[in-house]
């Protein structure tokens, strides 16, 4: 009797395949991270065909980037690539008026917080302040912030994942937005 067992490689083994320019690196990346990466893309695009295309572009980008880069966390490295790929596709779709993007809805929630920062000359400073703010959040608040504004999840999805009510998540989002606004004002951004 033949078994079709597929051994899932460790991240270090997969990265070593990329460094050796072994095309099996992509197959093993797909075996390990396909579902995770498609979930990120589909949260943003709400279209499985476009998500699949972003997944293929992610694998190509990883192939072209490793080496010379050696990711510390392969999962996070791939997530950042597919998120950026998905956002580019989403922007292109929006420009072509083919589809609305839930990511645009969630990010539009921050417009009132970030509205005055558009004139900020130092985008790096803004990024540092937001990064510091996110690091200061407790574990649940960080999960909510990143889920909503980085991964484009709906409030209902976050509530379900955390096992709490939609109302509780909405209140946490309002609190997070208010404290982010205060942090930006404290740092002199957007005043």
C-alpha cells in the first residue's frame, strides 16, 4: 500500500532551498503556507481567482528576493509580500471600477485620525510613531488593530476569532482610534 505523505519542511529548510536556487522551495512554501496566504489575499480582495494570482506573484517575489535577503520569519515575510500584492491588485481594480475592496472600508475608518497627517513631510516619522503605538497596545488590542487595518478582516470575523461580541470589538476599535489620534498629537504630527 502506497501512502502520499508529504513532509512539511521547517522554515530554515525552505529558506535553504531558496538559497540553493532549488525550485522545490516554491513547492514546499506552497505546501506549508498556501492556505494562510490565500486567506490574507482573500480578506483583502474577496475574490479567489485574484487571490490565487497574488499567491503566484508572492512565490515569484520570494524566489527573486531570497537570496540576497534571508527572512528572519518566513511566514511574516510571505504575509507582507502577499498583502502588498493584494493591495496593488485591489487599487488597480478600484481604479478600473471593477470591484470594491473591504480593505478600503477598514482603512477609511482611520481617515479621520490620519487626515491631518497628509501634510507630514516625514513619512518615516509617522511610521515610527504608529509602530511604537502598536507595540504599546495590549495583546488583544494589537490583534484587533492588525486584524482590521493590516489584514483587512471584518469586525464580525475578528469578534468570532476572539470569541467576543461585535459590539466589544467596535468599542475597542473606537478606543484604539482615539488613543492613536492622541499619540499623533502628542508627537506633533497632524497638528
